[in-house]
C-alpha cells in the first residue's frame, strides 16, 4: 500500500513549524473575530451566543482584545557589488590630465604663438598719451620790448580716490590726515578756502581740476607736500606788459590760447607753435609707473614777431589821445605816427581802449579804429602834395 506524501506543515514567522494545537487555537481566535452579526437589530440573538450582560462598572475602559496574527513581508537585502577604487582613481587622473592639457595649450598660445599681439594690447591699455602745449611766440616793438609774451603755468589736477591716503607726520608720529589734511595744506598755497578744496577733493573721480594757471614756484611747494593723487599739467598764459596801451593793436587771446583779435588773430599761424606729446605707462589707479616706458616729444614754440611800433612813442600817443577825447567829450579818437622816409608806423593809438587780460569786462568795438573805420583826410593830402612840388622845384634850381 502506497503511503501518500506528507503535506508541508505551515511555518510561523520565527521559522519554527506550527504544531497541531497552535493551528487549532489560531482557528478559534479567527472565528471569534469574524463572527456574523444579525442583520435585524430587533431580532433575537442567536442561542449560541451568550446573553448580553450589564455594562461593567467602569464602562469607559475597553476590554482587551485577543491578539491577531499578522503576516509581514521582510525584504531581503542582497550584498552590493564590491567597489573599484583603482578604476575611479584612473578616471580622476585622466580628467586632471585633460584639464591641465587645456591650460598648457592656452599658455602656449599666449606666450609663443600670440605673444607679440597680446603684449602690444597690454602695453596699449597702460599707455597714456598727453599733449605738451607749445609756447606761443612773442610780439615785440622795434627795440625788442615785449608787447605780448607767454608765461609758463601749471594746472593742478587730483585723483579723488588717492587723496584719502595722505599721511602726515604730527609731533613725530605719522597720522593719516586724508582729504581734510590735504585741503588744509593746499589752501594757503592756492589761495582757496578749505571748504572749497574739501568738496573738490572728495569723491570717486580719478581726474578733476583743482586750480588752473598757478606759478611753477607754487607747484614746487605743492610737490614738496607729497600729497598722493595730486598732479599737474603744463600750460601757458598770455601776458601783456603794456596792458591797454597797445591793446587795440596787439589784440588778445581766447581761452584755448588762440588769437581773438588784433595782431594775435592776424598772425595766429605764425605765433602758434606745434604741440608735443608725452607718453608714459600708468597703473589702474592713474599713477605713473616709474619703471615703465616713458617718451616725450618736445613741443616746437611759435615764431616771434617784431613790429615797427616804438613802445615809448606809443605810450605817449595813447595818453595824449585819451586826454584830448576827455577834454572835447568826443566819442573816440585815433593817433597814427608814421616815419615819412620809410613809411613805417611807429605809433597807432586809439581811445577808448580795454584790458586784454580781462577781455570779459571789455565793451564796445574792440577793433583798432585806425584800420577798421573810414575817414575823410580833408586838406592833409593837399599840404603833402604842395610839399612834394616845392621840393622838386628846389632840386631843379640847384641842378641848373
């Protein structure tokens, strides 16, 4: 007789096989938990169920329930694959070699292939090219006395970002005095107030004018202070020693240094020179690099002009016509003195006149009336003609 194969016995969570008694107890517990309830609440309870008992004294307490078997699925963790540190290290080395190869190629291009263009571009970004003004030619009289001349002057500029670093020694101790200290030291030299200088030196601009047209002596005093960010520009100003005596004849110059009227305008091309050029390397803050490239092309000054005017005679004629105009209450007057032998003009005076150094205060017509207005000579040509005829007659008599 064949023996049927044994059925597999159920296994609990802990791994121990269930005994027959355990399975029977589990079945009874499950039946109690899922017992059917009557559909009609008014129907009589089942005879198999025990009758309802009165609620216990402590109704708020819950009755303990029978434990219910719960089946849980526990995931099984499989061991991961072992790492490969050698392969990862090789990949890191390859990536580093690629990056360094790119840097090396860029460095080779900059220093070998494109070295000259890159160096030229860097030098061009550091170079500053400034104009060196040319001195204007002088205008002198027949004896070489200057009627108009140019004087060397300086324009003071400032870098507002560098002035706060001004350090000054006080009682043997170095202190950072900054903008206030710089304004206090510059005020007596420039003849300006400290408040005005403080406003000019405060800010973030790298170029600003502080004062214009100061003398070279005052500029050397400013240099001795050692204030950082204070620089100068070379310039010139026009001076007229004879002032209003020859103003209408010599003329004046404008703010840009070119002629504005009179001989200054008529001979402007001759009097003007050729400006020079100053090239030097400067840092990002605008400071000159002492060891950098520096090159200066000197300016060519203008040519001097000598007139036939005699300064002493011109002064005498100017005063004479001024007195006569005031005496006769005339609107204007003109005096022309000519050398009858050579035809050279030795004095050309007109009144009213003006100050050529303060042209903004002048009024009226600034041209010389001897050259700009027409007038009737009257009987003057007749007397000249009679004089010429009498001289010719006397010569003939001597020859006979």
